[in-house]
C-alpha cells in the first residue's frame, strides 16, 4: 500500500471537498427508513449475526443451491441505502468473511479461561518493544480445537471444526457497548461449504455467565413455533452430534460460503474470451499460442551510467520504453461518458451477469512502462527475463522505475508495469465517492477485473515473439560481447527479451508489492503466462486489513467513510459486506487457487511471499492467513524467539531451507510485535519498503522466479534487513 497521490487536483483539496459534503450531509441528515429483513437473534443491529443464511434464498441455478437476498442494506448519514443488486448476485458469503455478533459484556479471556496467561500489560502496551499478550485467542489459534471451546465454527458437511481466532472490536473510537465479537478465519472458509457458528458458556470479566436472548431461548427450548424452528432444530442436532450440547448454547446460526465459480467466473470469462480473440484457447499449458496483442511504443529513452541526466537508479536501467497495449474492453462508459473510465461497470448486453465486449468501444489502451537493464545490451547470449510488476495503493506504474524494481534489474530482469485500474491513481476520485455511498463499490470491482485482463495482455505482449520483442525499442543492433570477451562477430539485430524457456514454456514472472501483492495474488491465480510470482509485503482480505493499516486509519479516506457511516458496529458490518464484492478483485477470493488447485483452464503456480515484520500498512496476520490458505510454508528460522505474537509459534506450518514450492519469509527491521487487536502497528519507522530493497531478498527472489526453489540467503541466521538496529545499516543477508 505504498503510494497515494491524486491526479488533476491535490489530495488535500479533494479531501476537503469530501468533508464539506459530509458537513452538509450531517446537518441535513434525516432518519433512514426502518430496516427490513433483520434477524431477531441479534437485535443490536440489522443484519447481525453476520454472515447468515437468513439473508439467502434457495436458488436452483447456483452452485451452492442458494443466493444472497438482501432486502435492504445499511444507509449513510443522508439516508441513502446501499443498492443490494450486486450483492444479491452472490451465491454465498466471502470465504474470508469476519463472523460478527454483539455479546453484551463479553470478556474473551474469561470465556476462554485464559485470564491467567502471561502478558506484558500494563507495563508495556501495544506498539512498544517487549509487548505481548498471550491471553488473546490470536496468541494461540489452536484453542479452537479444545473439546470445551466456547466458540466453534463447524463445517456442516464434514463435521470438522474450522480454524479461527476470536477478538473484540478494539478500534479506539468504538464505545465499550458496541464492541462486536469478531471471528476471523485463520484459513479461508472452503468455497461452497455451509458452516454453523456456535457460542456457548460465554462469560463476563467477573466470571458470571451471559444468558441468551429471549428470541434464541425460544428456539433452544423448543417453545418457538415458526417457519425457522425446524431449521434451528437441525442445527442443534448437528451440533449435538459434534459434542456441543443444545442446552449450553448462547447462540447458533449458519451461513453458506460463495462458490468458486461465483467469485471467479467474471474474470475467467473475460480472460478466456479475450485470449480466444488472439487464437489461444488452451491457457493451462503455459505455451504462447495465437497472435500477439496489438501495441504501440510511444517513447524510448536511453541512459548511460555516467549520464548526469540519467534517473536516480542509473546503474540498472539502460533503456526505458513507454507505450500502450490494446486490450479487449468489457466495460461500459463512466459517468463522464468515457469508455472504461473510473466509475464504469461491466458491459452486459444480454443480462446473463457475465461481461460482454463493448461493441461501441471494443478496445482499451493499457499504458505500460518497461525498464530494460544493461545486461542484454552488453553480453551475448544474455536476454532480459520479462517481469511484470504490480504497484502500490492507488498508485501508478512509474513505481517500478525506482527502487521497487532496481534490485531485479541488476539481476537481468526487464521490469514492466501497467496501472491497476480500479485501484490506481486515476481512480482516487471514484474511491472518494463510493466511500460516501457504497452502492458505487461495484464500479471499483468491475474495473479492477478489467485491470487483471490488462495485466494479462501486457504480459503476453512481453513474451510473444511478435510482441515487444519484434519492435526496435526492445531490440539492439550493437555487437554484444560474448560473456565479457571481445564483441561477438554476428547476430547484430537481436531481441533484448527472453520470449521462451526451454521446451517453449512462458518465461514471464510476476513481482508486486503491497497493493501489488494484495491484488497480485488474484492476478497470479488467474495468470495463464506467469508460473511463478513474488508477493512483496503481502496480505489479503481488506475487511481484516483496513483497521490494521495506517494507510487507512491515518488517512482522510477513513475519516470520510466513518463520517458517512458513524455507527461503529455498522462499520464492521460494512467491511464484511464490502468483502463480498472485493473477493472478485483481490487475493482473498482466489487464495484457494493460487498454487496447486488452479482455476479452470489455468496452470498451477508457485508463490513466494516476502513479509515485513511489524508492517504498518499490511498486517502480518493477514499474510499468515493467506499463506495457510494457499499452502505456502513459513520458512525457518522465521523470527527471533519471543517476537511473534503467538505464545507457541507457529500456527502457520513451517519448513526448512531449501524448499521447492510456495513459501513465506519474514524480514525483520527491528520493529515491535504487532498489536493483537484491530489497530495498526506503528512502532518506530515503517518497515514496509525494506524487503524489496534488500540485495539478499532480491537474490532469493531471483532463484525462486527462475527455478521455483527457495534458498537460504542468510546462512541460517534471522532475516534482518539493513534497517535492523543490529545490522549497522549494512545488508547482512547477501548470499547462500
């Protein structure tokens, strides 16, 4: 989540305009209409408990047999309810959804019986060195398996308990009487499965029991007689079979998770249709077939290492090429009438909920910038390895021309980038608008999926023999040296880019940081051409990330959102609702299929995650959930003893070097242990950009991207960056 700029106007001016609207809205606010279709099991707020099959209906045409059927969604302070249309196209809830309900006076340590576990409090608080609190469930997620666990999430199909951790909303602005109980899956829920949530033997801080609501007691005792009674009895029977007594229950309900097809079908549809237009329909074989995407080079700039006009990173970039790739367009017009612009939606000509190519504007231009390193100019047979890069939060592709791509160019990679449309600099004004009225969220999600297609086409142009490699901008006529020897006497005109690996397979690789890792996880799951990728300072699931990120909490964006949605319980609910659509455009919706269980017509992939311990912007806990879900092992040695938030690390499975396959590596800059709660880490300097600048990290990435092998670059020692106090400002992990 690295850069945040505003195109065409200043960030401050845009925020001020938004806040002025907020002030007028607050003064003129009228009471929202009474909510409909609420669940009386939790009367604290309509739509609680959440997620909940009470808000679904049977639907024979879906993979789950159900469809979401919200009658009304929350409104903002000026009484505008969210339009539920797009949500009601889901056949279930997010696989990473937080599970929410209000339990008045709940004390989780007393409930779990962990009140006597060690803690640094009150001597040391969150975001201070030495902080830890082993009373919290997150410190030992394995407690979910205890026979007497007071909270259980049960897979209704398998009867197995699902791993999670429980927390109360600890956002500093949340009043004590509005602190929702939040259950977060420690591994994403299985797509298409139904889950039963059971709460029992809940306690206050003084140890006294909390009694259920009268509404739930009616079902539990069998005195209620309504259309829901039989279903509740079936839940009780399923729980009894799992050893959870009906008479102990405080609350129970069930929910269905959206199916794989429902989450991914739009992105897969436009990808497959677009590549078919090139003549390639077999996308799982990692072979380049059919035509190259059309493209145009708009500028070429050459640099010399001693040129005073060269960029700051002149030791790695020999040539910079800019241009556009023409991509099939599946978006309609934006509010200003621009095809595919910010605020546009998918074009659906036949109403089948799948995007169609826009006949009035059949193509979009995806801008690209490529930095070509020195190596292929200077020696033969060297050619640059094509690397597609994903930029940070609401940023632009120029990020790759600086330090984010330098280390990889020094190792012979051509780094190319294109905007993450939907979440790019040009989308900031649309984001500001939809935070005031979430009915606009589908515009972000649809455009982001078109953005995935833009990335696919830029990547295909990078590796197709008739793509970039055919253009003079990506070729050289200079006689190269033969591995440092005198100039080679022939092959004067040659490509600077590697366009095929041995056997004709695609040589494309991916590297993205922050947002480029969050959205990049989805891109990797969908990619037909990049078998391996690095997700830098990775994480997923914005419903978990937002409260835990300084990018959100310390920005005007959060204040705008909180101002238009001031109820603290409702804010958590809105995060969960947003995640239902965000899944289509970020790693959370695709994590099950990033690696060994690929999506249809898609190759398998391998993922290396580089994580900055104590990251202020992308919460470490979200990276660990992602690693567990996609099957990446946490590499040992991970961290110094006592630094991790878990009492007995690690709940995430670990592995020793060397490792073939997907992996997660922590890089430590000396930051304090992140807080257990939904507040950001903010100790000392932000380590967010440190891993990508480490020479040892780039070396590890280089070997992985070429061979899929994760090697130890720190020789058995902790992975400390040059910003770690014990490193003396010098990289200490530099080789094998």
